[in-house]
């Protein structure tokens, strides 16, 4: 099988790669690099393609990359001061209030 052949990947894995690549592109990355990183993430999560013909098909993988968000988010939130947190909450409340009055007129 030639390098880069995606025939052993499931539809779900392909959808996952497309979704990840879209997010990278939205953040200003080139399409080529976004696709490369997306497939690297799918491989890291699932251990490669899962269709019949390859070793270890159907094995549970645990999706390690998908669980990293909470670790990083927790650190970021914990490092913010109470004043920053309060200011952010006040800003959000003002935005919700402004949007509520704006949407009520439509």
C-alpha cells in the first residue's frame, strides 16, 4: 500500500480528520499542513486505519488526544486572578444583556 493511502480508514476517521483540518485552517494554517496534522492526530488517537486487512482492527484506543483539552483548560483558568475572572464575568453579563435587548426587537 503506497504512503498516504487512506483506504484502510473508516468513514468516521475521515470525518474526524476533515473536522480537525478545518479547525486548523480557520486558525490560518495552510491546507497541506492542516491535513498533515489532522491525520497525525487521527493516527495518534486510533492507531491508524481500522478496516479489515490490518492488524489490530476494532481495538479500543481510548482517544488520548481528545482528552488533553481539560488538562490545558484547567491550568489556564487556575492561573487567572480573581479580578481577571470577575472582569470577564462582568463583560460576559453585559454582552448577554446587550444581545437580549437587541434580539428582542427582531
